[in-house]
C-alpha cells in the first residue's frame, strides 16, 4: 500500500507541519525540539512501516507511530499548561492525536487481518 494515499499519513503529516509552523519562534529549544520530533515521528513511522516487506514489520512501526502520537498528546497538554500553546489550538491538536491514534488502530487491525487471511 502506498503510504501517501493513507488518510492517517496525510493527517499526521499536516499536524507535524502545523506544529513546526506554530512553534517556529519558540525560544524554548528543548520543548520545541521534543514536541516537533514526536509530531514528525508519527508520519515517518507510518511511512517506514508501510514500505516494510513483512506484516510483522509493518505492524511494529505502526505501533511506534501510535506511541509517538500518545507522546505528542502529552506534550501538547504540557504545552497548554505552561502557556506555550493556546488552549483552543492545543485542544484541536489533542483531538487530532486521538483520531490519528484510532486510525492507526484500524490500520494495524487491517494489516493483522491481511496477514491471517
């Protein structure tokens, strides 16, 4: 399956780009680096998983992407708490991470079914 056609990849890549744009002027380089890396990890691991030759490898990388998505959501909440991220923007991003995680769960199930079917 071509990863560029996956809605979950498209949404996670847009979220990652949005994070970079939003935090471009942040002077807290540690926070900015960590949250943008988490955000970038989601579409990157989807990509890496979907080009792997075995179902087992695909699923492994999709789980890594899901973990990065949870890490990103945690950092979004912390960013809101410390005033780096506006509440409305942070809530939107948190919702996106929940929806992306659900989409990843569906994709993992599809891959697992494909491997057993």
